[in-house]
């Protein structure tokens, strides 16, 4: 009986706790989940918006290399920090620097674009403020690997192979592009693999 009573109290507490929890929603939002930086261009603009209708936020942006280390070259974020008024939109530019020529020109290079929202200082005591951060992949695609008419007749996606090795699958990507596999479908009847 005591165990049943304790279980009911725990269940009720959990349900009430879930009912009163607030979901963390970023005030500063990006317009995309990944970026392809065309090597023929000098920069690319990203749209950001302040989803909060009451408070201004600072938006701080920076670049990281594939190892997650902050970098100042060959790509830079301009402006590195800006104020966005409630409900307003703005742009952040990712600019290439001369060192971009040192990147491999026969394949894509991956970087990370980071955007941190900085909330205004609260005038209330004992307030916990959390600065949310968005991190997305940025692929630098050299102009030399952009698809030509010949490439359109033999798409690079068809060059990717999937081989079963025991209880695992091995993906072979001989292309110069980074590929994000979302889902793979196979058939027991030996039909072609379908990518989703």
C-alpha cells in the first residue's frame, strides 16, 4: 500500500512538472541549417531574425574549422556581433579572405558557422539567463568542382556506393562533395538502394 501511494505521488509530481516546464526557444534564428559557400563568390549572406517580440538581443557570430577550433582565416564573420531589435531581421556576412586560395581546389572543405544569442541583462534579482548557440556546417565548394553539363548526365550521387560487410554497411564516397546521409532504404529483393 505504501509503495502504491509513493508511486502515485511520484507520478503526479512528474506530470505536474512536465505541465509547467517551458520549452527553450532560441530568440535569434538562422534561415538555414547548412551553408554551401560557392568558391566563385567572395561572400555569402545569412539571414538572422530576433524571434522575441519584446526584447533586443545581441547576435555573435564566428567560424570554426573542422576540428571545432575558432579561426580568423580563411573565412570571417561580419559583423562579429550586432544588436537585433525585437521582431527585426538582419544579415550576417561570411567573407572569404586571401587564404581561401590555400584550401584544396579539388574537393569541398568543411567549416562550422556559430551564432550565439546574448540576452539583455535582467533587472530582476536571482534570474538565470541562458545564451543559446546555433552551430551549422558550412561547406566551401571550389568553383572547379561545380557541376557541368557532363556531370548532369552522370550525377555524382550515383557514384556513392553502399556495401554490406557482416552486420554493418560501408559507404564509399569517391566524389569531392561532403554527403549527409539521412536515411537509407534497402529491399530484400535486391532492388536499388534509395536515399531519403
